[in-house]
């Protein structure tokens, strides 16, 4: 069975759902993400659903479950890019996805995770400006971390 | 509640003219995805607004999954309908599964006999203009939904 790719960027995991999800694929993503959170010690999960034309109760439940699971594993989940028509439909469906944080864009989602990260950082010099424009945000994984680790270093988390 | 034949019909209205009819099997998860795409394409053809398309496709997705999971498989018949003033999409989901013993309960927000969120029937009812369901224990379930272009 196909899997949805999970990218690691620093201590974030990034998922972009680009296909019309079959239920089994959604369940597999749930399992894969929890494994990857544990394996990588990720502190944030960002899920891009901008390509999804609909979110029904099954996908909605998957997003809620991922958010709850990641929280138990000490990582925060943000869902980004929900289309307005999808949001309107979800409200009428009665699906409010409790516990799921949302942001309109990838940049806002990163900033949201960054803002939370900030609160936990013990030292000011470890701060990274995630409110930067997208070019700088892209730099986070590659440029700002020559050793392949994010500028949001490990160790900064231990406090 | 006693077992029996349950029908929840729409408020009323003229039986619309059918422009085209297609019947699609719902026996695998891939069929549920296909149902979404088919309904989307017809909704575009019927010139529905993006929000209405999204509502109709979401309702169809919920009902198709019920047909598969609870009905043990079945089919969807979908038409473009025309009542002389507006066009719309009508989708009818049919299975010959166990049926629904307590319709009031099944239509209650948040009630599920499985592990769902219990929003499929109640939620899709809100998303469409007409919602009719007929079920009797042992004789399967039929759900008909219509959404009109505005
Ligand atoms: N086609 C069907 N055949 C038999 N039972 C059904 C069918 N559709 C729905 N039901 C019953 O109605 C309940 C509510 O359905 P729904 O609102 O879609 O919620 P969910 O799918 O999350 O359980 C189901 O749990 C099931 O017991
Ligand atoms: Mg359902």
C-alpha cells in the first residue's frame, strides 16, 4: 500500500496530503506519524491539507487522533491550509475537531509551532525567528543548520 | 424502540426531471473515493457553487462509507435533476445489509454503533436540501439526498 511521505525538518515533521485519502491510507498515516515522532523526538507536526477538496468525519477523526497522539508524545500538531469551503462544510457537518490547532498558511503554522517552541526555550540565543518570510523559513532546515540539525537544537529541549 | 420500517422523508416537493442516471458499485474503499470524484464532477456540470459542491461531496462520502461499512456494500445511483427552476444532484445509496433498527438513534449527532464520530447521517442530512432514509431490519437501507444549485 502507498504511504503518505513524512518529511523531517529540524525537530518538526511535515506532511502534505496530496491525494484523495482512502480510509486505510489515513489510518496508516496516523501510525506512521506516531512512530516517527518517537523515533525523531520531533516536537511539532505540521499537516498541510490545502490539496484536500473535502474533509469528512473519517479524515476529521484522523486529524483529531493525530493531534491527541502527538500531544501524548510531547509534540504539538498544527493543521494548515484548510480551504474555506471545507471549513464551512465541517461546521455544518458538526465536526469541530477538538484539540486540533489550525493555521491558514504554512508560514503561520510554522510560526505557531515556533511560538510554542519559544516558551520552552531556556536561552534567548537559541531562539529562531519563525515569523520570517518563507525564504528564511526554508533556510531553517538546510542553511541555518550545517550539521543537518535544525537551529532549533536538541539540548534546547532538555530544560 | 420496536423494529419496523422507518422512513424519514423530505418536506415535499415536485418530483424532478432526471437528466442522466449512473449506477456505481460501492464494495471497496477505492469505490468510496470514486464516489466522491463522480459526485464532484456532476456537481460541477450542474454549475453548483464551490461550497455546495463541497457539501454534496462530503455528504456522499459519509453515506458511501456507511453503505460499505454498515451495509456490507451496495451502490450509489446519481443523477442530475431539474425541477424546472433549478438543477441539482440526486444521489441514492442502496444496500441490502442489516438495516437500521432504531432510526431516531442513528440520526442522533454523535451516536455510532461502531467507532465513528456518529456524524455521517445527521451531518449529511444538514449538508443537503432533501434527505430521505428508508430502512427495515434485515432488508437493507436506502438513503436519498438532493442538493440544488442556488
Ligand atoms: N447503511 C447502513 N446500514 C446499517 N446501519 C447503518 C447504515 N448507515 C448508518 N448506520 C447506523 O447508523 C449509525 C450512525 O451512522 P453515522 O451517523 O454515519 O455515524 P458513524 O458512521 O460514525 O457510526 C451507524 O453507527 C450505524 O449503526
Ligand atoms: Mg458514517
